[in-house]
């Protein structure tokens, strides 16, 4: 009876838009679902720095380099916000990192694709961060309070990332024929993986129904994907470019864009670790973690000394 009462109180809070705080009682499944989602989100922010870091030393100007560095720094911060939010659910930072490095925890499939040209920095900002914003604005209203609060700040910063990406592509689209071709090529390569970022179709998503009931998610994968398509299909016109989908067309009845079939075989292949850069990304993260061990040890030693100094004082 006690458990039933706790479940009723919990669901009452959810139904009445009362945020769940870390010390509130919550079902174990709710806790685990949030840990999985928030930690995967954190991993995605951290791994997402790698494809962009590839172009820091090759940015076309000092201004572009400074902007890209600032963006990557933002993403590192986003990862820290999210790891901190996940820790309030009773999982340690070390455990989450171990899950990432072992392959047990996933991150967004989009970051397993290579960045071949400078235009890819624009496509990532416009399409990848654009897809992230569509998903993350919804998460500012998620039911778990620390996650919701973190997403408010993250979304503000992500909006600048999208504008930065669009600006890169806009400049290229007004440039030489070679630059225009580079712009179109990047859009062609990143469009379909961006649509896959929202996850499998609702009929294939095992967690959507329960996450919607708990208001962890506010919209389904397919609803968010459609919202993204409708946004980008209009923005691409400003660039004078096209999206690589012959089936893309405006539907008067639904007041939205119809679009072609997604290659879900490719999506699941990447999720299973067989994408173009899966092994490269994980190896880079493992190596960085190992090389940074001395920094963590030094930070802990400094913290101990400060604690002893304060205690003595």
C-alpha cells in the first residue's frame, strides 16, 4: 500500500506539471530511463567535439577558428552540465565514462560520420545542431528538474551554434562555383544522418510510450522529425541549395512537408558500432581519458591540500 501511494503521488506530480527533484521519491524505472537518456546526451556532447576539432587548425581565418573553438568549448560545458544532472540520480561520473568507453552506453549516431571539408562545419551547425535544438527545446519542459534546468542554458547556446553553421554555408553559397559545390556536397552528406538523429520511428521506439507518460519526452520521435523537416525545407531556400530528397514536397492537406524513406539499415548499423568513424571516436575518447589521468590526480591532490589547509585554519 505504501508503494502504491508513492506511485500515485509521483504520477500526480507528473500530471500536474510539478517537477521531480533529486530527493523526491521516483519509480526505479523512471530513474533508470533518465540516467540512460541524460548520460547518452552528455556522451553525445563530448564525442561531438571530435569531428569539429578536426578543423580547428584548418579553419579558413582567425575569426572562424576563434568561433569554432568557442563552440567546441560550449559543447564541453554542455557535457559537464548533463553529467552533473545525471549524477543527481545516483550514478557516478566514473561509471558513466566507463559505460561510454566500453561501448555499453550509446551516443548520437550522427557523430560517427567524417568531416571531409570546411563546409561540414557549417552543415553540422545548421543541420546537426538544428536537429538538436528541435529536440532540446522540448527537453526544457522535461519532468526531471535538473535536466530541465540544464537544458534552458544549453538551448540558448545551441541557437548560436546553428546560426554560426548557417553563416558558414551562406558565405560558401555566395562564393565561387567550387565553394557552392562544397556547400551542396556537405548538405547532401549530412541531411539523412540528421533525420536519423531523432531515433527510430515511433512504432520501433521501445521507450517512447513510457517516456511520454512520465513527460520525460513531450513529443514523439516522428513528431520532432517532421518539425525539423518543415523548418529546414524553408531555410535551405535562403541558401539557394537543395535537400537530397526527390520526394520532398509540400503537402497542402497536412500543412507540412512530405519526405522520402530513411535508410534505417544504415542507422542501426551505425548504432551497433559499424559506422564510418565509430572505432575512431571511441579510441579518441579512451586515449584522451588515459592521457588526462594526471590532471584528475593533480586536481584531487589539490582539493585534499585545500581541505587540510582549511581544517587547520
